[in-house]
C-alpha cells in the first residue's frame, strides 16, 4: 500500500494531487526549483526537496534529480502530473528501477503512444513526408509532450523551414525532446477527446467525451464534458476507438485519446499517456476522483466492470496571466488576491501574495462549474468569473466571460477556429467608464487626515489613470456635504468601497490599491503621476520587450543597417515556456539592435529600432 507520494511537477496539478493524497491519508513530497522555493505546492506538501536552478531543463526535466529526491525523502511512489516528464518512458523506468511505485502507465505503453509519430503508426496512420504546396495548410507538431508547445500552422511553403526550427526549439525547451513531425491541418474542426481509465486486470473504462475546441496557440482555454451535439453513433465510435487504442498497448491508468471531428468524421490525433489538465470536468460529470483511481490502480486494485453513469454537464475555464488583446502576451507580477464563489471548483497553484514569474506556464487556475444542464453550467461559470476577485497582473478573465456568453458557444457551434474569427470582438469590450472616478474618490478619502471628507469647499482635484491602454483624467471636489463629481451623485465613499448614483441608479465599486495598481471591480487601472516624465521617450520604430524573458534567437544575418520589411521576424523571446516572435513594425532599416542571444530582458527593454526609409 502506498504511504508517501512524490509529485514530479509543480503548481496547480501538484496541489491538486496533494489534495487527494491528503484525503487518502498519504504523505506528500514536493520538488521545487529555486523560483518555486515558496510556491504554493511547496508550502502545502508535507516535505519538499530542492532542485537547484530555475529553467525546466535544470529542474523539473531532470529525471535523475527527481528520483534521488523520492528516495531521499522516503517516498514510495511517484506521480508525474502532466507536462514535464509525465510522458517520458525513461523517467518511468528510472522510477521503477529505484524500487518505487510509478503512478502511471507502463513505460512500454508510454513509448508506444507518447510519441505522436509512433502512435499514428500504431493506429495505421502516418505523418506527411516531403511537404509540397498542395499539402498546405499543414501543422508542425512536437512528437512529445502537449499543451500547444512546439506547434505551428504553416500556410505558405516558404514559412515551413522557420516553423520547423521554431517548433523544435520550443519542444526541446519544454519536453527535452526536439523531435517534430508534419501532418495535414484540418480547418475549423472540433477537438473532441475521450477519457479512459484502465486497470491491471483487463478492464478499460471510456469515461465519456470532452470538447476542447476553444484554443489559443493550440492550447486549450475552455473545455466541457460531455462534448455537446455529437450523434450517438459517433460517440460510440469514439469510445470504441479509445478503448481499442488502450488495449493495443496494454494501457494502465488514466489517459486521453484525442480526435479532430469534422462533421461526422473523426480523425485520430494522439493519445496522451497521462492525466489531462481538463480532467476535472470528467470528474464532475461521472462523480469520480481520477487521481484517487490512479493511486488505487497503481496499488493493484480492480475497477468495477463498468464505469459510473454520467450526471449533468461540466465546463472548465483556464485562467491565464496573459493579455489576449496583445497577442496573448504573458504577464508577470504579484497575484495579490484570487477569490471565486463557492459555487465553482477552483484548482490553483497560487496563493494570495504569490509572484507570477517568467519561467513556467502562465496558467493561474482552472475554474469548473457543474450543473444539471449545459446552459446552467455555462451561466454559472460565466457569472463566477465575472464576479471573481482577481487582483494582480492582467488576465484573460474578460475573454473567458465573453467567450462563454458568445452565441456560437452557447449554441454549441464552436470549433478550433473560434478565436481566429472572434478574438477582436471578444477583447473590444469597453472598461467601466466610472472606474477611474471610483478609484480617485477612494484615494481621496484614504488620504484624508481624518479618514473622511474635509468640512470645507476646495478647488477641483484631478487624478490621472491608465486604463485599457488609454489615459483617463477625472475631476472631483471636497464640499461641506462630502465629495462631489460632475454629473454623478456620490452616495458613499471610503478607501475600499464607493457608491455612485448614475442616472438615478446606484452603482457599487469595490476598490483595492497596491502601489500604483488599482483594482475597481473587474477593471485594472494604473495611477499616473500628476506630471508625465519628459525623459521617458523612445524613437519612432522602437521595439520594446512586451514581457520579461530571454532572447533565444535572432534572425540569421540580422545586423544594424539591415533592410527589413513590415512583419518580418527579427528576434524571438522565450517566456513562460513559449516562444514569442518580435517583428518589424514597418518596412525600413534596422538602425539599432540591442539584443543578444541569452540576454534576460525586462518589460519595456529596448530591443531594436527600425527607421522608415
């Protein structure tokens, strides 16, 4: 019987596994990189072991260090979570060779299915060989791992070489394996998958379908179970294919078989030989704890002859620290507060006050709603996200809410091209026009010597805030009756809460300030100095780092004086395990190049300057 589990992972998934272990009375062991020394998963584990360094290649991808940590800490089992080494057969063997229990499929099954090229061969399929113009569009894809990393859509044959190079580099960084392959890209299909669970006694469960069509950069954003609107015959076909794939490799444990569905046709994509990020929606619908089942299977227990019956519908949204309106740019900083209603499930790897760094995935949390019907689950999730307290860096919260309420989603007509078609409209929502005024009034009260209003008239006061990329100036004044603002009646104001009456309707604003960052309900503002700093200027055509990260590549032959064209890739940054391309803003001449490969940059660092000619 397992008594102590080391989780070879970090963040949200480590915390989620620890939760189940605690319920089962199993001691927990965390591993952590140096940036994660005080991370939530490190804090909640019973024991923690340091992996020296910061980069995944030096820490969470070091199988030898993790096995040593398990032995040193007295763990008798290892759970890989997802990502990192979760689909690495050599790691699974190393765990078993050390006399430990591996909570996952046999290494032979991982080898057969974890490489997407070998999995396709097993299913009677093959990747493309030499790609020609007639094959386009195609998808370059990492053979190992998942999560959208190492994937590139290619629509022009001249872009193939650079896509292959970029995908190899990203895959090697994320998974320690730079193998990639090319397959046809099916436009506007639905991403549908089947959860399987298999024991060592020959039983294989197919635990329904999930739809994961809403994706950005080939990484899932919103998932649900069951996949809506599929014909019963197609569902049975998907279940059968998934069970067949599992039996073909003598699979054991939890896994997922993924398909691209176009009309009533299903195209096999891959089998993920691990727990999926989106597993909670299946847990909610079937009333099972998949991690607990993984542990029981690893202990040799048998599954029931058939799985439990499904109940209701569940939807999950991934909350990311990123700005969808600026090419999904990752965001860093302090997460001051994260709180959601009790009506939803929250799986997170962050606590209040934790720092969001540059080394790992920008996902803050998964939020899951379960209800008797799809419409109720979608409404519950959208409402919970809309009213959530999220104080910290920019997130994709508004995008999630708008996506869940979009007609194409509510009517279950979405596909993988959803964000390609609708991203602009989903990120165009205007912020609350009264948020700056509420922030200014709360600040005025908070700064008052006596914590209240001055009992005298004063000249109009002004405050400046940056909101949604624009500058806003608000005016107010102190009077004997209290605070006064043009066109708005101030019902009440204190440092944390402001009530305004607008056109006869009371509006309530919760205000929180952290340095210059101000959060008013769901709107984030930055308090600006009264007088702008005239020294902060950049030449036209300046390329500034949109996020902190590392310069990993510079275009071949690029030097100062080089002629470039608008949109031409100049250099690449890596942040949060993803590569981000920096392109020329217009046609002209590269007059400055301040970046070098390996350089660490901060937000706003001047990378290059392109002058028009």
